[in-house]
């Protein structure tokens, strides 16, 4: 048995197939992929990795399995799935998944293929486990797969508390110990026991508050947009394939950006934190439906039209459109008066938080600092934005910059 000291869960005991899996190259690679992608450029201490997160998910899965009374080979497979749930991730976590998907049809490596074809598969088979069965658990299949990937999964519990810890933001701090203790299986469904509507609401509230503060902080979104644009150019103008990009770690990816003439400027800006700025930061009600629902090619055409209207180079315009607000956690199942109910049906807080999500939503248009005014006005015309309030160029006049508070941003640099 090995004991590992974790910054969130303290001492974590690892043995058997779990210990062997942590030592495989596929899992060790996760040490070189930041959990929050470029968010460290907003919160300097947000340098935690997918490896740490996988360790935390493993720990919470162990706690949940013990509480549910699941033991033996069945429990070992779930613990293995908890460790391996992120092994298919591309560099910078979710940042460039959309780019990879457009080239390969997949957001990340196929976990079934990964688990069968390398040292991970050998370790699983050596310990008497079928890699396909573990991959199915990672996908959330079966009653115990819900513990790894579902509305009440230990993945979500760990990343919220871990991200809050490493950013210093208190909003993601949840009572994960109680959440795990109150899990129960009824008719193959993972639910929270009687009296835990507030417990489920706390998970939903934490996620809602962390979205604008950390996950969709405007600087994080700008960095994501720049990395996405850089990765597209890397694939279009170098010999790097989407498959190769998908298997890089953060260091490999950034070295590739620096080493290519087509992407070196983006690498320099990101490395020096010389980032694009907001030319537009528009609310949901101010943005036409055809912009919100535009596909990749349509967004690229909008960017070209804005660049032409503003008389700037095409690479000077990045449009960042979030998906329409959604709240998958509202389908969390809780027991109320002996009956299994969906949280969205039981909690009046869910409706309020749905409205909060709509109010938090923003369309971003980003440009180099000295071009934000021209790009902002052009974007307003090209995209048909409804109000003058949509235009929020971050540069008012030479030497005068607006504060983050003026735009409702919180925290970070």
C-alpha cells in the first residue's frame, strides 16, 4: 500500500490495481495537463493538474463505494474507472476539444481504444479486469457508472472543491463528505437520501457561482479563444495532425506553437500575458438567435466580415459564443417523502439559478488592445447587436482602462 498526501483530501491510500494504474505513462501524462487550462493566467495558483484531480476522484469513489457497501472486483473496476476517467483529454483540458472534434469527430481519445491498447490495458488484464468494462463505467454505463459520470458523480464533487482550493475562490467549497455519505442506490438509480434537497442544491449553487468567477472568467475565455485559434492554425499550416495534437501534453503543445511561424505570435502573447481584450461583451437578450446558434463556419464568416468592416487583419478578431445556458445538475435525483424526485421538480432554487445563468451569459468579441474600439463598433454592426450596452471596449482612451467591476467580472488578475 502507498499513502499519498493530497492538498484537498489529505492522506489517500492506494493499493492493488489502483497503484499500478497511477504508475502507467497514460496516467502520469496527466501531471502535465492543467486542470483549468489557461485559468492560471487569471488565478496564479491554479496550476493543479488532471493527475491530482484523478487522485481525488479515486479517493471519493473509494468513500462512495464503502458507504454503498460495494466490495471486491466490482469495486476495483469502479476505482480503476475513477483513476482513468480523464486519460483521453487533450492538452489544456477542454480548451481545444472543439478544434479536435472538427478534425476527428471526437472530442478526445477514445477511452475504449486507450484502455485496450497500451500499458493501461495490460495492468487491467493482469489484475483480472476487462478494459472494455472499465471504459463503460467511465462513460457512466450501469448503476455504478453513475458514480463516475452522472449528475451526482465524484468527478464533479472533486473538481469543484479542488478548483476552489487552488484558485482561492470560496464559491466551489461544497460538503463533499456529506454528499458521498448520503448517496444510495434504489432500483439501479444513484440518489441522495431523504432530507438532502439542500445538499443537492449546494452542488448546483457552487457550480453556478464558479462559472462566471473561474470557468468562464472573461480572461480565461480570451485565453481559450486565442489557444483555439492557434491550434487551428497549427493544424492548417504545419505537419501536426489532429491525432498528434490530441496526445500532446501542455508542454508539447506550447512548444509546437512556439516552433511554428504560423503560431509563434499567439505563443508569444500567451507566454507574456499580452492578451487580446474585450471589444464586445454582450448579454444574451442583446444577441440575435442566428449568432448564438451559428456553427463554426458561420462564426468564421462573421469574424471575416468584422475584420473587413474594421479594416484590421482577420486574425485580429475572435468571436466567443457560449452554448445556450443549461443545468444538467437539475436532474439530480433526491428522495422526498419516500419518493424519488428530480431536483428541478422539487427545488424552487433551480428556477432562480436558471435565471442567474441567463443573466451571466455573455457573447465575447476579442481583439488586440489597440484595435478594440474599431472591432467593437464593427461587431455591433455585423452581428446586429441590439443595444449600445453590448459595446464594452476595455480601452477608453490612451492610458485609461476600465475596471473589471464595470463589467461585472470578479476576482483574478
